[in-house]
């Protein structure tokens, strides 16, 4: 079924109705791999526009990412997108990885600068012989691949201002990016403010909001570390009222995510990109709340 991978995601989002997509990460062991493929099987019947596979910092999961993305291309009906970052790679290595993706039947790439190994707030140090900006990675991949990039409702942690942040997005668009995916969105107004800022500077590629339901309170802190931004206080407050009752916290997290998805779609978002954490249940529950059925 690898022929489906020849469809560029940028065009699918522009020409389709609403886009629904799922993100997975490379598993660390056999049990994790079984869980990943179960999630993929559970979510395939929803006919996502595409699915993406993340890429570990410094290339730690490079071979696994290539393998999983290629296997999705070969063994499922889904369109896969592989992530690629500048961290820890020379230009020649990045070109070789792109060759490996192409050889595996993958036609779509998410081009990211990537976070330093120490986390998103750490100082960025380019790899010797490598690339400094995601824009350069877009240029390297554009033409051979349909290229997506990251967008940031709260601004990239390293951006000097929200204005400069959307100017960088415009530069990535000029380099060949066809669509963007945001990091985690917790409030619809944050996403729409990003789109408004981006549109004002000439960005016209589709921007998909990234959704990850908060299923437990410990996740709140981890999410803040991942995104480089605190989770909004009103989101935390809605969950904290159920502290001590994990099932109630989880149910509220699902309800909040469904409300957010409704507001995003009603406001004109071109689709939704779900960070699944290699589990399908929460995403399927959100879909049920949104009345999206198999």
C-alpha cells in the first residue's frame, strides 16, 4: 500500500476537508513496540490524513524512526510523515537520512531545528558541519518531500518576540514548507492569535493545532517542560479540583480536550493533530465526544 505515501501532506490538507492526524514516537523496547502497533491498528480505521513519527534528540532514534515510518508506509493504508531535526547531525548525515526515508517509501518530512539535549530552554549550539536553522533543513528536503514545520502559539522559547517568531515561520514557508503543526495548544484563543499574527506577515500555509489531553496532574509539569511554556492557570485549576481522584481528573482532561477541539474546528482550524503518546484510548474517547466515528 506504499503508493499512498506519494501523496504530499501539504496538498492533502489544502484540498481535503478537515485533517485529522496522529503522532507516535519510537518505542524503547519490545513491550513499547507492541503498544505502538496496537495504537496504530486502533487508530487506522479513523482514516487519518497522515500519521507522524517523532525523532529523538541528537539522532538517538534515527534508525527506529526510519524503520517505523517505512513500515507504516508498507503495511498500512496511512500516509506517514517522518520527523527530522538538526541536532547532532552534519549536513551530509541529514542528506543520508533523507535518502533513507525516500528509500523506505516516505514522501513527507517534518523539518525541525530540534531542542538541545538539555531541553528547550538550553542554549542552542549548532553541530559542526551541520545546520543552524530549521529553514536550512526545509531547503534541504523541499522538492523531494512535502515538508512540514513547527509553529508555536506561545512563541518558540528561543524567539526574541512573538513577532519574530512568525517571521521565522514565514522564512520556513519561503524555503518550501507546505504546512505547519503547533506544539501543544491548551486554549483556542492562543491558536487563533498565532494564526492572526502569522497571516499578518504573509504566512498562508495551513497551520494544524497540536492536541494532547492532560490525563493526570503530573503530566501538567512535564508538558510545561516539553513546550517551554507553563500550562495556563485556568487549565490547571479545572483539573486540580479533582485532585485525589485520578479517574475524575482523566475524565475532565478528556472533556476539556473535546471542548478545545470543538472550538478550534468551529473557529476555522484546518484540522487537528493528536499527540497520542503511543496510546489510542484517549484519542478515541475525544473522537467519541466529537461524534467522529469509524
